[in-house]
């Protein structure tokens, strides 16, 4: 069975973009691959070191999201990155063989720093040594489990390329074929836009969370941008210009899309009513998931035990990898 490995940073509750962009894939993959899913708190720390106190709670929130959507600890290994110090040790060893210019040319990091910082001075402060090592740490996440497939979004493409380069370099430097070259497994779902028509993001507060209440969902959908050219309710709408609700209908309600299109384009229904119906459909879809989440949230001990169990399983694998790497590099493997 092939091994897959993926991770999410604990920076907040997950939204619909995570659900359709990542989690639905994970649900499918956990059935056919040996799956490792990590809550990567060190990665959160690379950018959130000033607000590091929030990370602990967000680990919990992500675990609840994963479990409630059906990521199954009997099928997959769910764990927290920082519970596996072997990943950090591997990061250190891999950093020795990674040329500095490989990390410096990572395009994603440059964009990230630009996004996080208001000016030149702040950019310097945000671009920490740890952040520079982001792709090496991600490589260590994957290689610690000798992951072959990595389900990620298109935005992670360059990091995966980086991981392959490091794996290849390790193998060729030491004349082994120990590490597989991890391949990305991109999602096919088109990126969901946030309620304002921009990219849906945890921090942009333009998202709908899996954990939102039904009332919140109705209220948030009501704010969604529709067809900007439709001024009056009596104007015919255009689904192809409808920025947020129509793409969501395509995700949640394929079976009524013809009807919705007809009603919109013949002005039988206004955007307000159309969005109210959509919110109802979304709420119905997430109802069982939200109910499971509420139940789980009442039982923190159980969630903690599940993660602890996953941590132990993950640690066993990462320990083996680390020992093998030390052996291959000719280091002393202390028992
Ligand atoms: N960089 C990924 C992101 O921001 C998170 C991540 C960290 C990851 N380690 C990973 C994803 C290992 C896949 C595999 O989304």
C-alpha cells in the first residue's frame, strides 16, 4: 500500500475551502492508502510566533474538524508534529545537505513575507531563520514517513518540488535509494471564492467555517457577492457572472442547478431568496458533521486520547526513519 502524508497548520477553524479542497480527498485516500495526517504546529509557528499562545487551541479545533468530517483514526494516523521530535532532528540533518540558495529561491516564501508585512522593516522581521527553513521542515514531515503521495493544493507545488530535490540529493550523496521522491496529488475541485469574491481564507474572515452555526451560515451567505450587474430584483441575473452563490450551488446542489439557473436568468427569483435557499442546502449538508463536532467537543479526553494514540504510531515510524538516516549518513546511532 502506498503511503500518503499531508498536513495542515493549526491557525484556525477549517472552512468550506478546506473541506472541498482537501478533506474530501483525504476521506477517499484513507480508504486506499496508508495515511499520515499531521497538525503541523511548528509550521504555524514560522509565521505566528508573536501569537503563539493561540496555536494550542487551534490544534484542538483542527482535530475536531478532521474527526467530525470523518477522518478516521482507525484508518489514518492523526498526529501533532511537535509530538514527534524526530521530525525536527530530520530537519536538522536535511538542512546540512540543502544548499542555501534552494531555500532562498522558494517563491512561496517571498510572497508570504510580502503578504504578512506592511513595510520593508516588518518584512525583515517576519523573514525569520525558521521561516526560511519552511520547505526543509515540510520535506522532513513528508520524508520522516517516506511519504510517496502528498495531497495538497496547487499553491504547494514548489514545496513538493523542493522535497523531491532534497530526497534525490540525499539518495545520490549517500548512494542509496532510501527516500522515495514524493509526488503531489492535487485536488480537482476548483478553488472556492470567499464571500467577498476574493480567495477564501481563514484570516480574511470571508469564509464559512465547517463549525459555524446554522444562523451564522445564513447570515454569512446573505453577505455573499452575487452578480454585480444585477441591480433590481426584476433584472434577469447571470449565473456566469454570479461570483459566490452559483459556484457554491455547483458544489452543493448539482441536482437543482438547471432549475436555479432558469429561475435566476428569468428573474423569477431574487438574489436574497436564492442565497437563503443556498444557506439552507449548506446547513443541511453540514448538519450531521456539525452535530458530531458538538458531541466530540464535549469529550476533550477522548479527542486527546485519539491524538496521543496517533502520536505514538507516528513516532514509531519516524524513529525508524531517523535511525536509518543516521546510519546512512555514517553518524552514531545511540540506543
Ligand atoms: N505547507 C502546507 C500548507 O501550508 C502545510 C504542510 C506542512 C504540509 N507540512 C506538510 C502539507 C507536509 C503536506 C505535507 O498548506
